[in-house]
C-alpha cells in the first residue's frame, strides 16, 4: 500500500513538527501548513487522504476549512480537528458541518495516531 | 530680553519677571534630540524584535526534529536510528554550554509542554531534566527581580520538577504578590498534599482569580484524591474559608453539612453567599430553618440568594415564610423574588394582579435543578434525594488503583475534561465488557439512579443525567458514544442541547449522528425491518456473531454458547435460523430454542426491558458474573487486565493481539471479524450493528 | 489707554502662557514616565499563566455585556453574533433596543429565534418603560437577551440593562465594537485578581479598526487606516490610551472609562444610580460618581485598566461626524466637571480631588479654550504690532517639538509593547502624522471643543449627534 498522504494544518510550529515526526514514523506522508490560506491552496491542488487541522488557524479557521472541503470541494476526506479548548463552541458547529473527529489540546500524539488510523480504516477499508 | 519699548523703563517697578527665551530654545533643542532618539529607538526595537524572532525561529526549526527524535526515541528502534540518536545527544551537549541556546531550548520545551499530553509529555519532562535545564530555573529563584523568581517557579512547576517543592514552598508567604501567587500554584501542582500545606500555612488573602487557577491546577493532578476540605472551614483566614467552600462544592463533598449551615450565620456576606450556594447544590434541606432565621438580618444580595435557595429546596411548608417576606419587605426586587419563589414551589399561587407580574421562575439560576423544566419541585427533590443516598453507598474502590495503573501503562488517552480531576473510576462500568456494557452500563452510570429500574424512560434518564457530577457525565457520555442506540436519543438530544461543556455536547452529537445513520441502514438490510426497531431476530448479539461464523463447527459452538448464556431475546433469532438450517445445525437450534423458552419462563421480569443484548447471568448490579464477550470468549469480570471496548483499538497501537492476551479461550478459532470490527466500526457498529453485513 | 500698562498686560499674558506650557511639559513627562513604569509592570505581571484555561471553569464569575442599539439594523445581527462567540463560559449578552426606528428588533427576532418572555419590571425604576424582553428559543443562543424599550438615549438604555442583568459584573459596550475573543477573560481577571481592594470598574484600550480586515466577527489583519482623519485619530488614541490612561492607572486616579468598553461592578453601579441621563458625557460621569461613592463609603477600591488591545472600533472618517463627536465630548466633559465641582482641590477626595480633577479642569477643559484665545491674541498682537516675535517663536517651537516628541514616544511604546503594525511604512506614516498633526488635525479638535463649550455655556440645545457608521466590512 502506498503511503497515506496527510495534511497537517497547525500554526504552532513546534507542535506541528513534533506531530509530523510522529506521523512519519508511522508511515504517513505528511505536509504541514502553518496558516489557513496555504491550507486552502494546498487543498486546491490535491486532496490528501486525511486532514488534521487546528480550529484556531490564522486567516481560515478549522470550521471554514470543514465547510470548504465538504461544500466547495465536495470531498468526504476524513477531517480531524484539534481544538485548543475542550469546550470550544466551535466544535459543535464544526461537527455539524461534517468534521469526523476532534482531539483537544494538549494533544497526546499516540492518541492522535489512534484516531488517524481509525478514521483511515473507517473511510478506506469499509 | 531685548524689549526696547520706551515705556518699559518706567514700569519696571511693577516687576515683570524676565522671560528667558533662551531657555525655551534650549528646551526646543532638547525635545528635538529626544524626538530624534525615540525615532531611532522605534526602529532599533523593531529590528531587534524581528531579528530576535528570526533567530529564534531559525534555531527552533533546527531543534524541532532533534527534540522530536529525543521524545519519540525508544530502545527498540532500528540500529541506524539508535546511532542517530546518540549522535544528536552528543551534538546537543555541546550546544548546551551556550546560555542563549539553553534559553531557547527550555523555552521550546516549555511551550511544547502546554500542547502535548500523555506519554509524550512525561518524556518531555524527563528530557528537560536530562538536559539539566532545570538548573537554570533553580538559579532564577535566587534572583532579586520578582518577575525572574516568578518565572523560575512557573518553569519548575510546569515542568513538574518535584525536587523544587521544598524550595518553592518557602515563597508561599512572600511579600511580592506575583511570586506568592506562582508559589501557591506550584505548591499545589507539584505534590498531591500541596493544597493541604497551602491552606494550612497561607496568611495572605487568596483572590478569586487565584482560587480558580488553583482549582484548575488541582484538576490537572493525576489520580488526585481531595482531602476533606471541611477541616479548613474553621480557618482564621477569611479567604481560606471561602476557598474551602469552593473546593467542597467543586469536589462534591457532602459531609460538611453542619459546618456549612453554621457559616450561613457568618458576618461576611461573601462567605454567607458561598455557603448558601453550597446548601443549594447539596440539597441540604435541613438548612432551610437557619436560612429563614438569618434572612431578616441579611443584606439584599444575600436575601435574594436565600430566596433562590428556598425556591430550589423549599416545599409547601415554606410558603408561609415567603408570604411573610412578600408582605414585610420593602424592596421591590425582593418582593418580586419572594412571589416568584412561591410560584416555583407551588405554581399559580400568586396570580398576576397587575400587568407586571413575573410568571415563571427565573431561569439560569444556579441550583442543580436549573436544567430540568419540571414544575413539580417536590418530585424533583425526591429524585435527587435518592440519588444522593445511592451515591453515598457507592461501590467499593478496591481494585481501581491497579486498574488505573494499567491504563497508564498503555497510555490511555486521558479523560479530556481537564477541569476535573482524574478521579478513580468506579469499576462498575469501567470493567464492563461489551454486551452487558451495552445497555447496562448506562443504567449503572446513572447508577446511581433509582428511577431507571425497569425501562429506559428517557425523561428519567435526562433527570438523572442532570443530577450527576460532571465527571460522571463525561464518563456517561463517553459510554453513550460507544453503546447508545436510538432509545438513548432523547437523552443524547438533551445533552447535545443543554450541556454546558461543549466537548460533551460534541460527543453527544457524534453519538446521535451515528445512531441516526445506523437506523436507516438497518432498514435497508437483507432482513425485513419493523419500524425503527431492529428486526427481532437481529436484536440478538448472536445474530451478528452468527453472520461471521464461517463454518459449521463454529456455528455449533456458537449455538451451544447461546444455550448457556442467551435469553429470550435470542428466541426470534433462533426461530429465523430454523427456516434456513438443516441437519445437525437444525437439531442444535431446536435444542437451544427449547432451553431458552424454558429459561425465559423462570426469568425475572425485571430485565425484560433492558437492552436486548443484555445477557441473563448478570446479577442485579451487573458487577460480577461471567459474561459473554464480543469474540465469544468468556471473560471474567474480576480480571484486572481487561480493557473496555472503546480502548480495544489500543491493542493494535500496542501490537497486542487481543485473542492471545486472553488466557481462557473457550473457542478454538478466531472469528474473522475481530480486528476489523474493533477498529473500523467500533463506534457505529455497536449501536446498530450495521457493519456486520 | 496707557500703552505701558497694556505692555505689562501683554507681558503677563506671555508669562501665563509660559507657565502653562512648562507645567504641561512636566506633567506630560511625568505621565510618560508613569505609563512606562506601569506598562513594564503590567507586562511582567502578565507574562505568566494561560488565560484560556480559566474560561472553562464553571466557577468563573458571571458577567453581562450590555449593548445598547439604536437604529443599527444594518449591522446588528453580525455584531451580536460576534459578541456571542467570545471565549468565556459564564456570560450573557443583553442587547437593549433603544426604541430604534428601523428594523433592528425585527432583525434580531428573526436571526436568533427570539420569543417574548414575561418579566416584572420595577415600576419605580427610573428608566423609560420596557416594551418587552426577548429570549431565544434555541439553546445555542441562550446567552442572548434582547430588551425592547422606548427611546431614552444611550444612558437610559444602559441603565435598563444594568438593572435587568443579574450577574455580578456588567460590561457596557458599543454594539458596533469588535471585541477580541479573549476580552472577557482579561476583564474578569482584572476584576478578580485583587484581594485587598474592591475593583469597581475595569476599562480598556480602544483601538482603531478602520481599514482592518474583519471577517466573521474576528479581526484578521491589522492595517493602518487609509483615511487620513482616521490615521490622526489612531495616533491620538495611541497617545491617550497607551500613555495617558496608563499613567493615571498607575497612580490609581483614572477618571474616565470609554463608553465603548467599560465594565462595572453591578452592585456599585446600581448603588450610585447608574448612568446619568442628563449628560452626554455619561461614561466619564459614572466613574466620577462611583469613585465619590466609594470615597464617601470609605471602602478600599480601585479601577483597573487593561492596556491590551481588546476592543476595536471604527472612528469617524468624515470631518462633520468627527466635529460632532468631539463637540459632544467637550460638552460632556464640561457637564461632568460642573456637576462635581465641589471636588475641585478638595482634599477629602485625595488624589482624585487634588490631582485628577484639576488636571481635567485645566488641561482637558481649559486648554482648548486657552489655545483658541491664544491664537486670537497672537493675531491681535500682530495687528497691533506688539507681538513679541522671539518669545512667540520660541514657545511655539518648544510646544511643537514637545508634542511631536511625545507622539514619537507613544509610537515607541506601541511598537515596544504590541508592535501591531508590521510594515515599516506604516510606522513612518504614523510619525509623519505626528509631525503634521499640530497643523491639520489639532485645530479641528480645538475648534470642536470650542463649539461644544460655546453651545453648553450659551445653552444651545443639542443632542447626541448621530454617528453614521459605515459598518465593518463583515463579509464572510
């Protein structure tokens, strides 16, 4: 099987590179974007196998991203959101828009791995 | 001055002071220079700031992969990686001699610490100490600048350097408030008994903000068992008393009834109010008498609070008092409040006389009833009272500790509700393997709840939900996420709409969606659907397993197992089999059917409306007994190593094969579904079992 | 007329100007020093800890944001949506429709699914009658309350809101202000971090939002305003908020909290009777009154000031509107000073009476008048040929260089502490503004102040002066 392509949108550089390292170790091909605009540009070129995005992103929030992917790009690619606050009002609306899963900050990398593989399995192996 | 008017000479007597215009010129020059300086400074600072940012950014980029490597390094890595790791270690040692570098790396670790959780976070702390960065923080404690000392304390506590506890403790009564506040937070965060020490020793006031921060810090401690905070209700420090009240409320410690009742008589309004709040939250109905006594001597703010308390605790007996209030009080607000309270207790007692009377009771009042819409207060009080009794006799807590340790070992995702302590989890529902957990875990969670005996009455569920603590709520919702089916929809809807914690709301939404998705899918299945319910024959858990049993042998074994553990819910399933089976299989099916039909006659009725999959053997509490597991393996509930279903995917994470781990296989074969089942459909599948097709 | 006596008069005039300027120089220098001290202190103190964690705590104190709305139909829904999405658990938004003549209320009812609820209103409460109270029937908007009342002006609307709110703190804001998501966290922190003194009010910086990119109720990009009038105001705001109020905050003598972003302890605000409806300077007046009340009651108290950029507002871009606004400000100023004139150099009120009040009297109220008179006397002296050229030039230049220097100093602090305008060009433009401000912008301000004072002193009726908003470009 080819490497799964993963788009990681996270504005905190250190966290992003840490997660990238961890995800790559598990055999994903990871592209990091630090702000919403480049995420959008990236998605316009090609849709990855799974998207992980922080809800609070500069220029283009996670909610907008979900909306954009689902309604503009008409893609059902799994989207996992990372939220800074566990009782973020946005989470519910993100979910209504079609986000697949969410994980709260602080992020446990191994938990994220599990969720990613679960979403991938569910989306691609059924 | 060069004023040369002729008249000037004459009038010098009037003594016009000389104006030194030169001075003004000098001032102008000074201002010009200063202006120029500021101009230069503006750009100097901008450049400095941006250069610093660039430099740090560069260093950060360079360090990021190194730190990631360190954090995820494990001794089992392949040789190359081991080598790389060692090389990086050597390289970083050299760097560490540079002070500015140390600053950057400790800053990176410090920032990262806020964003990561679980095992990575632990390793990060270890790394921090390995690199000896904490020595810098120790040095900061000796600085004479308060902000440096506070920064040092913050670093040490956030990086969980336990050795610093003794040192930091000394700052608890520091004169400088910021240092003191940081020290308080650190003391509480570093050790489990830190809060005891703080409450005992502090002589200073604790601001409200600080109290919130301290509670938040307590919430972060793993396996925290709060002490009985009522001990500090006697403190001399007013703020300690207030804080203790807050903590009692936060940790739901109901044993302090007498002390809290006394505090209502306190002369300080803040303490009074906090105590009243506690009384409402804990339903200390016996405090009503005291409240009524202190009412008349209280300030308006307190009076309103007392009336609110009466509104949620009171009964018809209190109406006399309220009427007295309504007639004697002069303040419009209080009279209005008293009248609305009467109406809350006994609706429609005070009818609108003018066009201005309030009809419904105030919404948004804190008490635990606020989320229930009922008018029938007494009824609610009953429900809650029983809940309270149930909680008191909460299950034994003997096996939890090992349990938790096991979770730690496998890096269980931490409960996400950070505002609450990771309390020991009651074993009753944590150890629940799949089938009984299915319907029953909900009952057990709600526990606790007397109202849900026979049937899953949704309004009772909702009431029950509102009365349980936040921690229980989050556990319940987590469970619902995995197990709920359409009967829980009303409860889920309720949670999704009313819950204040949006993470829970989100989960409820998620569960709702998966239920709603799964229901129509079942209809489209190959078996005829009856309404929104699953087809009868599909309600049996064995239906699903049967679909996956590939050969005759496995089917036979499955049927045998069914005979032992099945109940009448399996009867439709067996009947459906009669039509399609033949030979040996048919015989076994008939046998099983007979046995079950006999069994169901003697069956108690209590469980009849339980979720269909609930196996029969369970005793009333569902805590003990052998229960059928998903794979058809017998599992013993006392088995400490069992992990709940929703964590089964961890098996893959850890490379553990579920079947091998289990010592007591009854079945000689593995079902083909196992892995797929746990991973792929673990959420959707459980409720509707749609993935089984 | 004896020309000798006249000369002496002229000389004394000069001396008055000189003394006034010298006091001004030293005062502003002290102000610069104090604000610098306070900024550094504030920064050190707040470099710890994460604000966002506390928002999750259900124990956090409750707060109501009151936003009076009058004919805001165009932008109201978007503004309220943005207010509802602040990061805080325990808060409520109360929009008071002050008898709008447009469709403000209808828009709100439609967008938020509002339903009228029954509520008793104290018939003795002095505000204009309430026509109805509305709550949303949807849980997601449960934070919102809309109060529909008869028109009574901003103060009256705020009073109704303060009265009907049940929370411990109330925030009075302009509905068209854009609050940063973490604004309430800062406010609540300021309210609750003191343990010795009671914090009766919290004020904050107002930042200029003109030309900034705003989408979906959040500030995306901070830009320098394109409009020149707005640029000057930006500079003025920076000076007054970052230096002026910061300095007053340092010595705990802050006398004004902007009406666009002011938070109060509800109990005290009610105790003093809420806003005064008879003045157009109600935001300043209530602080005067609350301070006096605390002094009279002899309770240790303080007013906190948050320099972080939390509230963004649109400043007038047209000359007409600006003049009206400033005219109103100076009238309000005069009214408030007049109402509390017994505080003038009254040692009973401590620093408030000995320092803050005189400052407001001399430098906020009198200085435009002096400037105006000075300008005319210079022309007069020139015509009469008795202008002391050297002195005139020297003092003008000194004042001019001082004002430019002071503006530079403010820019320096802005860069040092927040550095929000990332382009070097923007900073240079701001500095250019500082250099030309005394020639273009300042005369407008002085003229407006004179106009306001004239109206007030000669009893010319004038209302609030409607502020026509362009509305944020809140395209989503």
